[in-house]
């Protein structure tokens, strides 16, 4: 990747304060291209690598004002809300390079209905669906004898990864739809819903970078959304992940590149909303072939935490080239190692949880070779102790020669960390290791 004519070293603003941004800050801090790194708002772990700026990630006006006053060379937007809110558009108008798509392109994530209709227009394989805006229409459709169950009810707008309900029968579907359309479940995000067939198969994740014209793939990952072992419990923002995915072989990657990624980027460009940033494609590997479950228009969390240590190169150089429209089209190289991330969460998450609990053992865990603890929901209390400040608190990431070694190391590190009520899944990557052994 060539940066071209840019001012070096780079003055960079990273927007966000979760585990994804902690991983990116860690990576940027190791780049020889970095001159200054700030993060808005950051967290107690990010402050090791960046100057914290007390602006919320969804405060588009304040972020725009700060970035233009400071004249950053590059702004990297982590979460989806400021992208949907138009931050990238406003910064580009001010002459600042931004890693992240326009508000028009970000509607792929900001509106599930927009995404489904986009896929329909461009022949991208996905589940059959219906968009419903009125409670009476939803009730009529869900009670129709021809409506097949189980099905999936999704809030149209942003719901922090939790706006999805799998309904086994009409009663549960009606309850989900009524809660969303009334605004009780997810506020305005659920005022419109998407109802779609439930796909069967193996769910997996694919990431790509685009500078608006060219596309490069990143290493595949595998995410675990449910709160508890064996995929039990409610959906969360993500309880763990690993890379590379054992479910995406080279042939499947080619199919996804040709039938999903390429037509997505081309379709957005044809519609006058070219995509510049990181595109996440959630895919179900069905008996009929891969089908798209959802798009995200930014790096995933916690997928970023396992991608970061595997890149054989400079993340800052790569993202800067993408932001400036200068990707050269050659795929980034990833090291032949495996990474596993286990999310340690507050008791009660994704429901109500307590904040301000002191965390012990982070330094002990990071003392293990190959382990990095990425902070997601942490702050410092008045005495300087690191305490819990969110639902997903830490992403404990281990990198080793193979998946089994990385998993063992990650859980060894998790065992050194604790706080009252902490919970985590104990089966991250276990199914992949079992499947790999059975293939031998």
C-alpha cells in the first residue's frame, strides 16, 4: 500500500471507546507513520496509547468541531452511529481524510430495510423478507396461515446488535413485533421492522476494505453472539471470536467475493453512494449456498481484536490508504497464526448490570506471552483503579500457532482476571477445534 503525498507523521483521531477502538489504538501506536493519536472518548485501556478527548462517539457536531479545529490528517470512525449520523460526510467536506463511509452508504447498517431492498435490487443472495411499518399489518402477516415458522423479527434501525428476535411461533413473533413497533423495545430503531425467513446453516463473518473503487479482503473470523455457552441466551454485541474461520475455505471465499462483496461495492457506486471504509458481511452458509444475514459498515467488535494481531503489515498505513482512495488492490497479508478473543462481561449483560467494580489481574494476564487485553467498558475511579463501566468489559485476546493453543492461552489469561459478578462464555472456538480434529 502506498500513501502517496501526505504529511508525515500522521495526526490521527480515533472515534469510539470500546474494544474495537482499543485494538485499533494498540495497532496504530506501533506504526512508524504515527505522530499523534487522540481518541474520543476512549477508555481506561486506550489511554495507554492515545490522548483521550472527552467527546461522545455519537456527538457528531462536537466531533466535527474538534476535528476541524485540530486539523487531523486522518479520522478513523469506529462505531456505526456517527457514520449513520453523517460524520464522514462533514469531515470530508472540511478536507479531512476519513476512514468510514458516507451516511448514504452507511444506511446498509443504519436501516435493515434499506439493506434488504439493496440486496434485492442487485441480486445478492439473502433470506426472503417483508418490511412492516404498522402494527395491524404485522399482526395480519404473522397470523396468516401461510406464514412459515420459525422466522426472524428485526428492528430496522440501530439497536447495538440486540434488535433481533428468533420467533418459533406466531405468539412470540407478535410479541416481538409489537414491542418494536410500539417503541418500547428499541425506541425509534424499531418503528419499522423486517420479518424474514430463518436461514439454517453455519453463520460466519467476512470483512473487506474498499476505497470506493477497489476492494481487498481481510481474514475471515467467527463470532459468537449469544450470551451463554452452546449458543443459549439472548443476543449480545458479541461474546467472543476467533480467526481464521475454519468454515470458510478458499472456494467459499471466492464465491463470497464474487456473489456478495463485489456486487455490494459495485451496487453502492452505481447508486451514487460509493463505499469507503470497512465492510462487514454476516453470512449464513446454507445448503443452497451463502446468503447474507446483515451488513455492518465498520470493523466488528470483537472481530477486530483477532484481526489486529494477525496482519503482517501496518494497520495505519492500510487504513490511511483506504481513506485517501489509494488502495492498490493487493490483498493484505495475514500471518499463519490463530487468534482467539474471549469477552469478559458484567454480570447481567446484556440486561442491567452494575458499574464501578474494581478489576483485578489485567497486568498478570498481559504478562503471558501472546496475550493482549483490549479494554471495552472500563474507566478509572477517583483512586486511579480500573473499574467496570460497561456491559462488555474486556476482550482477552491470545495469538498462537494454532487455534487450540490460542484458545488454551486465552482462557488461561481469563482465569487471571476477575471482578464481582463477571461472566464469560467457556466455549469460544471449541466447536471449530472439534470440527478440525474430526476432519483429520
